[in-house]
């Protein structure tokens, strides 16, 4: 009787041992595949990073080549803008400044983008600086420098 029970247990144990061995082999194979896949992913990531760095370098070189022309263009535009603002009368500058300030405040209160608000307020700043510059030039011309003051005429009643 014992031998019949042993016969039934032995094949089951053998099957279990084979299943465990197959599982360990498949786990080893999966680990190898995962590590090879990770190596492949790492290589792909490194390649993509190098490509992105190369693209950034080329773009920076192109921008650096065009920078002097861009700066010269901005300087020319600023000079022309300042010349035109100087030609405007004070009344036109006041109206332009008021409009630009109102537009900037309206955009701010409506929750617009900060750059849009800054763009609306930039003309107000330029016009206001032009007006204040004129006022200071006029007030400086009305007073005489210290070295050129006229002597005061004081009459003494004691003579």
C-alpha cells in the first residue's frame, strides 16, 4: 500500500520540480530580456539627447550670426521712434500716454497676459519720458547757472 502512494506522489513531485525549474529559467530569460531592453532604451535616450544638444548648438550658432543685424535694427527703430516722439507736440503726447495707460490698466483688470500688458504700457512710458524730458529742459533754460547770476541790487536806506 505504501508503494502505491509513493508512486502517485513521485510523479506529482517530479512535475512540481519541473515547473519550478521552468519558472526559474523563464525568470532568468525575462531578466536578461529586460536588461537588454533597458540597455537599448538607455542607448536610445542617449542618442536622442545628443541629437537635441546638436540641434540646440546649431540653433544657437545661427542666432549668434544674426544677432549683430538684429541689434542694429533695434537701435535704428529706437532712434527713429525717439525722433518722431520729439516732433510731436505735448498735447498729442498726453493723449497717447493716456490712451496707452488706459489700455494697459484695462488689460490688467481683465486678466490678460503680462507680456500683452507690458506691450500696451511701453508706448506710455516712452511718451511720458519724452514729456518729462521736455519739461526739465524748459525749466533748466528758465534759470541761470550759478556762475552767471546777476548781482542783486540792494538799496540801502542808510545812505
